[in-house]
């Protein structure tokens, strides 16, 4: 082997070492920094969206991606050559795609939670108790929102009746704020429905107060009204017995 042939591999190795020491090309460095910026942007968007939702089920997925992302942020591209950068670019893109997929799931959750919140804000909760002065034993009590034409569930459980003169405590009424007219539909033991026009429920307070059910069998008319001062101060014999929750005469 001649001296010239011996020097050739040495020169080649020296050139490769020199290229490595010089770092990446400007083009490759720019490509790497851009890819990393997109990754950081995807991470921040996912983390910020997560903070806006109450569902914590995706926290572990975020933590796992965050650990990998921290490794990418720690890379010093200026100390890497083009070949090394080309090896890490697919990993950066894959991690960015994973963040974007997760962001899609988080955004869907945020949208759903926002819709529920906005709908909830359209309603108010009114806590009342029903006083049955109809002279009837009631097996069903349903609130009919005439504005939206929607009905509540039966405030009495299956097989439960509210005897005349008794009280149902702790009733929660879900009131739609834009509604303006309601009625109660009460059903007696003969399975007959009776319509009781109702006071404007928007005038009720959030504190416990009574709604008095009354019915006149002779005229077939009734009413559902908030308790007034007179009713509170001068209870009838029947209403004074109404000290239990849901009761039945059976």
C-alpha cells in the first residue's frame, strides 16, 4: 500500500469530522427550529384547552407527551449535523401530531361542557314545598311550562301519594328564565288530571317557600299560589298537620 493510499482514508475521516464540527446547514437548522416551534405551539394549545375543562381523564396522556416534548426542547440543534437532525425530525412531527390529536379531543370536551354550561345558565333552580289543600289525595304532580310546552317528571315517586292537608318538602323546580307561564297538572287517586294555573315562578325566591295547591270540585277549577303572610300566620287544621315529607292517606 502506497503512502498516497494510506492518506486517503485519513483525509476522508478528517473531512467528515470537520463537517460534523461545523454543525448543521442553515437550511436544516431552520427546518429543525420551525418543527420544534410547531411542537411547542401544539403543546401549549393542548395544555391551555385542558385548563378550561373539568374533565381530567386526559391528564395522563398530556403528562406522557409533555415528558417527550421536554426532551425535544432540550436538543441543541446547533451542535448537531444535518444527518442527526434528519433522524430526529420524524419524532418531532409524530409528537406534534399526537398533541394535535389530543387537542381535538380536548376541544370536543370543551365544546360539550360549554354547551351544558350555557344551557344551565338559561335556567334557575327554585326550592319550594308543596302544600296540598285540594281536598284530593294526589298521586302525581307535574309542572307544565306553557311557554316551552315542556313537562317535568312526577315530583311524587311511583306508588306514593300526597294526602290532602299534607306537605311535600324539598322540591326543586327547574325554571327556564325566558318562560313566563306555568301550570301544575295534578292527578288524583281516580287517575283524573286537574289543571292548576300557577303564579309567575320567576317571582319566587331561592329560599324555601310554599306553593299552595287548591281545587274547587264544584267549579272544577284550582290554583297553585305562593304562600302569603295570611296563609303563613293562620294555617288551617289540615295544613297544620302537614309536618312530614311525602305522605299518603293509604
